[in-house]
């Protein structure tokens, strides 16, 4: 029977509906939704057919099969994600005779086909044969339930029975469509019989092969067979992302990674475990992560050192002004490596106040050697596992910062910067500085052990450079493993050169100023250094230069100026009033006030020590937030003066008649150290004798109860601070004579260094009128 009607069209992707079938569908495409709504408004009838190309999102007449199924929409439900779930029931086969494109959906004129319900002897025989074959198939495959078979046996019409059985067979979409397009019932039943028979033979053969292989295969052969079978299945299905393919890829990568033999052996062993463990297992991800870490680490990849000393010197000189000791040390390293062709990486520690260029110097060293550069910051690290990594048994375990740094470097011989090594601390989770001992020991770091990687890793070719502001906070054993290179700070002359040759050009470029738009005279740079910065490094100087560039950019844009020249006279227009007074030396000689030289983590500094006497009972008061050592220096100076009162022409009973107050200004800043001894003693003697202290004299040195002057540290930094403060004479312990060579020549030329071994010598140079 044939009949023509016009109905909305709903194309299906990868799905097919037979007549009498009841099926749930999810509909999401706009045209399909509109077609559904049109069907619901009218008689709930819609035409379903399958797309020939599943990738087409808006199928036309040529993209669908002409024969499909006329269905009735039984139920429609809108889901939260915007799609519509419908329940449809197949009514009859139908063929498109006319394709009608509507505004929002597609409708088609279809010719329907009804199966002939009458049966003859041949039809009955075919039905019985089909049922018998289907029963045998169910017993062999066990993929179809016996309940399904029972429901099929109750069907009387041969065409309907063929459709139901076809829907339960593992057929490709094309084969299912062929059955749908077979309008003749007997022919359709014959096709089903043929398909079932073929499936039965395949299943029987598979079963026989499986039994035969099971009896004859050894375990290794079985594994090989299964792998090959899996590969074949994946290849057939086009599954390139399967685990077998992944394992093969990983194995190739492991063999090409250049790992040491023992590490490669472990990696392959873990890969074997990974292959056997189900992908859904949590351990599978852990093993995969471990293998990937082994693969990304550099094991043999290294850069070739540029052993041209001339080139290295040129790079270092270009990037940094001064810092002769560091440059010399790098060039020595290059020279030795050029002669020996093999040298363990040195472990340098650049120590100095902030802003002197420690980190940028490490970058320049890497550039001069032609090595990769990697930096890790150790500031605030207090957990040993930050250095050594976590055991793989922990959730979220990963390697420590050293191994992570090597991954970033991608070579086995980078320049590795350990920034802020003095800022580490420790707690109940371990001491990270102790974990660094192995990293920074040239005798041990060829087999560094990370808890995550477990296998030894060679760090001997790495050039480690550490930076620190304060060596006092670094544990002794760790300090012992490093070669300390102190960068004390810059002189005013050096700062002028740095500002002209490096910082100003950098800031002009960063602020988009063209060449010649901003010029800064030397006297302006000098004034900027003297009156707007007070530091050992040049970080504050760079900030002030950035401020000038910003303001200059604003003037050039708003006033359309062609160029701006900064001089000493117009500097205040850009930076405001002067922040500091250049030369902190006293304006005139004063009684009871002496100038000391101090060493801080931010470079050298000068400090005044004031002594005031008042009638009292000999009470000694110390103020200015002084540490214990500094208080003890004051007590030692006080005791010395009491013991030498007659020689110093001081009333022997001064301590019973006067209260003595020793104060160090800037009381908010903690101060400590023994080197203020002679400064306190000089201020005390000046107050007690009434003799003024020379305003141009600064001093540093530890004092004993017998008046001896002991050596101190940080002479270079203290000398720089004296130079900055405008002092002309510096009194230092005689034992520090060896340190004078470290002081820049320009500072030595401007300062007179007086070497003393006893307080009597200090008084001759410090007090007015003493010979």
C-alpha cells in the first residue's frame, strides 16, 4: 500500500529507527527543534531518516538517505542544557518524493509503504528459520537476552519480526539502512537469515580460535597475541589515542632521551607497570606523571661553552660597570676550562646590599658563557621538600625546586641562580638549608637525590650562583661550600657612570622617548645621586630616573616640546624638594658627639653617638635601640675610662657625681655590633674632658678594657658611607690595613685613613687639642 503525505523532516546522525520500534532521541539542532514543534502542533507525525555524512551540521537533500521511517512523537521533554528529548514510535517505511525547504525547518513529501500482513507457507517457513537462527545466535553471543527472544516469538507478521531482530544485531549503519530499504518482506527475511548465519559462523570461529590458542600459547605469546589483537582493533576503529599507542610513543621517547642506563631501566620498568594497570586506576596517573618527569629532564643535552675570554670580558664590561672581582673570577673559570676542557661548575655566592646588581650579574655570566639561565627564589622557603621534592606516595607529589629548575633550563650545564639564599628558614618540616648542602657540594652533587625522581641526577656541570644580602643568616656548613664574592656597593663616581651608560638609556627606551628627546647633564645626575638617594646600590636611583622620564613624557605630549634638558638647577621641578642632605658630617666640632661607621645589610652607614652628663649618682643610661653587644662595648669603654681617669685628666670620682646618658639617634632602627667601641669611648672622653671631637673624622673599631683597638669587618662598606657623608679622615684598626686594597681608588684618594692599635692614638686624631 502506498500513500503520499507532507510532514516535517528530522535528520538523524548515526541512528536509525525501524517501524514499530519505540526509541528515545535527543534533539538539539535548531531546524530539528522547529520541525518537532511543527509536528507537535499538527498531528505528531514526523519523518526520520539518517544522514549519509555524519559531519554535516545542516544536511541538504543530498546528505540524507531518501528512504526512512514515518514516526509518531509520543512524548517531548525539554532538558536543562537546551536539548529536547523525545519518545518516538516507528509507523511505516517511507520514501521522499519532494524536498521542501521552509523558513525555519525542512518538510518533505513522502510516499509510505506498508508491509503485506498476509502469510503463505514460504513466509511461515522463512519466519521459523529466522527464529531458529536467532535463538542459536543468542546462545553463542550472549549479548542478547532470552527475554528479547521470547518477545520476538510472539510476533505474527514476518516483516515486523525481521525489523525487530535487525534492531538487535550488531550491524553497521549502512547494513541497517539496506534492511530498511528492502521493501519486499520475503527478501528482507532472507537477508536477516543470511546476516545471522554469517554472525554465527564468525562467533563460532572466534570461540574455536580462542579455545585453541588458550591451550597452546605460553604466557608471553598470549600477551603478544592480545597486544596485537588490541592494535588491530584500535587500527580498525581508528583509535589512535589508545593506551597501546601511548605506551609505544613513551617507549620511543625513553629510548631517545639519552638517560643513563640505570635510569632508562627504571623508566622502562615503570612503563611496563603503567601498561598493565587499568587507566581508571589512580596509580596509573602517578606512574604516567613520573615517566613524563623523567622524559622532560635534560640527561645529556648541553650547550657548548663559549670559551672566548675576550668575548666574555666584552659582555661583562658592556652589561656592568665596576665589579672587577666578580668579572675576574668568571674569566679565571673560563681560562681554566679552556686549558683542561673539563671543570666542575664553581659555586659562587654574590653577597651585598640590595640593588647592586647581583641577579643581573648572574644573567650576564650566563650570557658571556653562552649557557641557558634559570633562577629560583629561596626567599621564605622553610620546607625541605621544596628542595628535595616529595615522595611519590603523597597526593600531588612533585619534584623539588632544583629538579624543576633543571627542567626549565633544558640543559645539564646551565647557570643556575639561587636567589635570596639568606632568606631561607626552617620549621617542623625540615631544614631546607641542610638539603642544599648536597646541591652545593662539588664532591657530592654529581649524584643529587630528589625524593620524587629517586634516581641520582648529575648537577656537577651546573654553574651555581647564589645571592645574599646578609651572610650572617646563612648556616656555617652551607656557607663553607660557596666561594663568597662581596659586592659592597658603588661609589658616587661609579653611580654616575652606571646612570649615564645603563640606567638612563634603559628608562628612556621603556618610556617611549625617542633619542635626543631627553638629555641629562652630569651635574644633574650627581645632584640626583647626592640629594635624592641614599643607598649602596642603584635601585632607588633607577626609580628616580623613571620618575624624571615619566614627567618628561607628560611635558613632551602636553606642551609639544621637542626636547628636555635636565640640569642641576631644574632638577627640583621634576623630583620636588631635596630629600637628603649630602655630607652627614657635623657642621662644627662638638663636645660629646662622635661619628661612627656602621655596616648594615643595605651597605655602610654613618651614625652619631651622643653623650650627655648630668649631676647624679653614676647611673649609665643607654638609648637608641641598642643590641647586647653594643651595650657591652659601652660598658667596656666606660670601665676603661674609669681605669685611665688620671692619665686622661678626668675627675676619678666622675662616675659617683654624674649620671651618664649615651644615645645613638634614629632610635627606631636596631643597632648592634662591637665596632662602635672606640666611637663610644671617644664621645665619653670628649664629654668628660670638655674637648670637642673633630667634625671631619669618622671611626670604627672594637675596644678592649686595656684600650687596645681590635679589627672589624665591612671596611669597604663603611668607607663608602664615610665618603658619601663627606668625611675626610677615617680612623680604622691597624689590623684592617690588609682590607684597604678592596676600597675603590677614588675613595682612597678622597679619604685619609689613620691606622691605630690603641685608644690613645684615636684620641690624638679625634679630639681637638690632644697631642
